[in-house]
C-alpha cells in the first residue's frame, strides 16, 4: 500500500472533519469532477477528429445499490492514466483541473475565441481548482474505489483507499474511457444516517440543489410500478435525466420571455403571485457574470424578523456554491431574490466561501445600480405596482436611509413615498418638489396619518404649500437624516421659523404680544411646572387655540418612539415641550380674564390648554384621570 505524503495525510484528516460545512456536499464535488473530466475530452474533440464524440454523447451517471451500500458516480470523460492517478489522487491538493485550466488559458491567448468554443458555442470551463473535492467522499464513505481508463489508452487502472492510511493502484478490466467512482458508505450511527445517500429521492434533491446546471446530463434509474387491469402489477426501471443543464439565466433574452422568467420565479420560490419586476444582467469586464433578480410583490411572513435570511444564490460554472450570499446586495435591498452566476469568482478550498471580496464588490455595485434603476422605472412607469412594492418593503428603504449613518440616503431618497396632505395619496419627494409653487422655500412635513388636521399645519396649507404626512415611527429620523432633497431643506411644521411669505411681519407682531403678556406666560409655565420647558405666543396658529411643539433635537415623535422600546437602564429620552398659545383665540381671552380675577381658575385653564395641546399633537396623556377631573371641575 502506498502512503499519502505526511502533509497530505494531515490535510485529508482536516478536510474530512473541518473544511466542509455539510456532508451532502460530497455529491456536488464528485459530480463537478466528472463534469471537468468531460470538459477535457470535449476540448480535445474540437481539435482531434479521432475523438469521434460530440456533446450529445457525454453523460454522468449516478447509481445506488442499497444491498451493497454503494454509491457510484461515473462519466465518459477523459479518464486518467496510472501516472495521473498517482499525481492527482496520491497527492492531495494537486488539481488536474487547475492545471488544465491554466493550459487552456495559454491556448486561448494564442488562438481565436471561436476555435476554443464547445460544439454548442459555449466556452469550455472547468469547475475544480483545488484538488481536494474528491476527498470529500471520505466524509460519508469508509472506502472509495476509482476505476478509470484514459481516452486512447489500452489499460485501465483502479485506485483504492480507505482514507488516511494510504492507497493502492492496480490494473483493472474497465473497457470504456472515463472514470467510475464507487463509495462504500459508512454504517449508520445514532447521529448520522449515511444510508440516506442511497435513496433516489434524496440524491435527486441534492442534484437539483447543487448540480442542476451542470452542462452534461446526469442520469439516474428510477423504478416505476404500474397496476394492471387484472389487479396485478409490474415494476420496470426507467433512466431519467435529473438536471436541467442550461439554466434560464444563461440563455439569450431572445429565447426566454418575461413569462418564462415569472414562471421560473414562482416554481423556484413557491410563490403564487408573479414578481413585480424581473432584472436580467449579463455583465462583461473586470468580473463577468450573469444574474436574474426578482422584486417580489409581497414580503415573506418573517421578513422583518431575525429569522429571515437574506441573500442571493451564488453559482459558479453551473454549480451552486452558496445558497444565501448576503454580500451580493446592500442591506437596503435585502428583499431582492435571485441568482448570480460567475466563473470569475475566487473561492476557498471548500467552494463555500469567497476568497476575495474585491470581485464581490464589483458584482454588488453593479447589482445595486440595476436594482435602483428598476425600482425607479417601476415608480415612474407603473405607480400602482410601485405602491404594492412600497406597502411590502417601504419600511426597509427607510431603514436603509438610517443605516450606516446615512451612507445610502442619496441612493434611496427618490424612492421614498409619503402621503400628501393636498392630494390625499402617496407621492415621492421629486413629485412634491416639482409641484412646489413659486415662493416656497422648504419641503414641509408633519407627523400623523391626517397631518393636515394639526394646528401647526394650517398656516402652511393656507399658504398653498403641501405637507407630507409621516406615519411610521422611523419617519422623523428619516427626515432628520435626509435634511434636504433636490436642494430643498426639509422642515417640520413644528419649526419656529416656517419661512412663510408673511413670516417677518408675523414675527414682529408675536414679539410685541409676548412682551405684552409676559407675566401671563410666566404664570402659565409656573402652573405647568416641569411639564413644559417654555410657554410662548405662537406665530403659526390661526383657528386653533393651542399647540404643542418642542425645542432641541428630540421631538415628540422621537420621544414616543423611544418610549415604545423595551425598557433600558437610565431615564427615558424626553422632549423639551413648548406650549404655544394663540393670542387671538377666545380661549386665550378666557385665560387672560381668569388670570386677572381668579388665579386658581387660571391655573386650571392653563392645565386644560396643555392637555388640549397634547391631544391635538397625537400624544398620549400620561394621566387621563387628571384630565377628566379637570374637565369635571371646570364644568361644575
């Protein structure tokens, strides 16, 4: 028995126990090796007429024998000589595929691309690069035999090994060129069911999962039982091709309709509804890749939970190497589903992790632009569908604005929708700006589903300006993060200076009234105590007697949001509340009269006006019973 090199022996033990995340990966690796072997012979067939084979002759075959507990993967590819067996399987991490790929690159540098194409016009490409995939078989097998005959050779050879102890090579009676790998599966244990890899349905599922787009047919035998009219039955075996071979995203657009893509989406993701958009990408350059992405019409039930796993399926040369690659798209577009396929990616030894993120960044940047462009197109050309998207994923875009300190706000700002107080429907920021009349300086917003009913919004609307209604707890933070859009500052209707046409004259008038009623304002603030940080005459109130605003960074909406979070150590974040009074309203006149004749009654009026300002602002009253007692007391 020949011994593996000491380094190879250690690598084999490490690989069997540590490198691969899932044992089922072994089938993917062996099928990929079989595909590589066929690729090499297919390449020879382009330049050597004596090969006498075309693409339709090649195949990979999977055979399970439950009685013998063996699983066999065979191909009619290039095969190996005794020397190649020694070199490729006797030295772990010696990759014949990598060497072939390097030679192929040298040939391509000297000859035209046309002469290097397979018979169907697609370039020859080999999957394996590291030379360790074959040894993944030992994760499930206690013994492995490889019978192989090099194309054009007279003698076949058998390689046999039971793992790290070593291997043997001897002549065998295999007649046809190609390779046949037989795995003698380990006995089942309490925590491992190796016998599952002998079940046809399990093997078929694994092939569909990992190797569905290998370019050569993968054949399996399936038993079919038919019931006869007399009540008897008979069983026969049929050979089926279990892989699709050419993925839909690799086919030319002229051969794949939108309906085909939509059906693929529904079949793959078990959806009953078509996606809102299909994005097809064929990119050449620093990193060449193809992609097919889908924008769903609805969010998965667990989308906004920690259980949801975002990411696109990542393929290389038809082999699925990662089921959920979250790095292919930014977090703000985590709702996108789809597939990316590139043969330019550098993978690690197990093909399960990416080796260099530079290539990934190139793909990610390209896809980010394509998704943004598609969403903007949907918004501009099919607003009804965009509203459906917004209802499902609008909150995700808002989170994207806030994430990473606003790094994506320029990307996402023109995709946001808010309810227009004027139009009573959702509009984008650009539509708001386009409709701004002459003289309007700011984009105005207010918190509430019907923000137009807020006292603070009245002067803005009366000036002919629209107000955007904020309805989500995150909206206030979004506006703070954006600060402006299309060179227009975003301004809350609670702001002290609204920039309205009559602001200057109104400000002068307010300053005179505050000076005139200074003692009354101080009395109201004293009566309310710590409930308010200031009391003043309002510049913005028209028909309403009172409103509640804030000073400083924390707004009422922020206070409410932080209050809704799970309790944490330290005092809750509080807004500095400002009570604004309408000096021209009859309720202010009643307060003023009470202040002159009955200070106790005036104090109760002050509290009543404060409660009224809370209610009109949409904020909950901390002590409703106090408000009820106050009403009862004043009525009596």
